[in-house]
C-alpha cells in the first residue's frame, strides 16, 4: 500500500465516497449537496432538522442550502412542517422517497463493514471516533453528537428526557444527531 499517514487513508476513503455519491446523484438527477442534506436529515433529531442547523452542519451558506432544500421539496424528497409551538420555524422531514435515497448512500460502507467483522468494525469505529473528536477540538468545530452520549440526557427507569429542553425522548431518538450535544 502507498498510504503513509492517516490523511492518505482518509483521502482515499473520501475519494471513494465522493465517487459513489456522484454516481447516485447523477442517477437521481440531483447534486452531491442534495444527497448530503438527505443523509443528514435521516440521522438528525427534532432539534436539528431546521434550515439554520442544517446550514451550520454542512458549513454552507444559507442561500445554497435554502435553494437546495427548495429543490428537494419540489422533487418530493422533503417536506417542510411548521413547528407546532413556534410558527416562525419549520422542520425538514424526509418523504419516503427521500428516506430511500438517504439509505442508498450507506450500502457501499455497509458492505465493506460486513467484510471486516464485528470486532474489526468496532476497532475502526473507535479509532475514527477519537480522530474526529481530536480534529473537532483542535479546530474548534461544533460537535454534533448523539443524545446517548450527551450530558443533557436524563433517564429514570425506562424513560429518557433532554435536560436542556425538558422534553421526553423516545429510545429511537437517542442515536440521532443533535445540535445541542455536549459530551458527557
């Protein structure tokens, strides 16, 4: 192998990812940013499914993301739902078509992980987790983590809630990305 450091491996992985994403985007008549939006929305929670948070997560301008979201709504991949409490806000939700497109993005990686086996896959996940956290810390990037590892998570018996918002959380939400995440 010609890879010498972590950057070489990451670049090779990113090139594979971008190539697969380009193929899928072309097949669906979309651009790569559109697939990134769909994939993010598949993984985020109800506190993180707004245009503003999506813009922050992607590191794109509000105009770029807004235009992309409008196109995804028009093509039937997304719907905008008004917030039940604050009518000025809206939540972005995947349609069935959007969820299918988001899910298709992971098939390449799932096939590769299956070849690793459970123990190796967990080793890689842990190593990448450490690398990601160190890069975020060193560069002062916002951490979008999952509720299950957040200091705001409260649990009693079999129920969970967010200590920040005071709202109950369903067990499925514990694995979702949250903008309010703070490492516990």
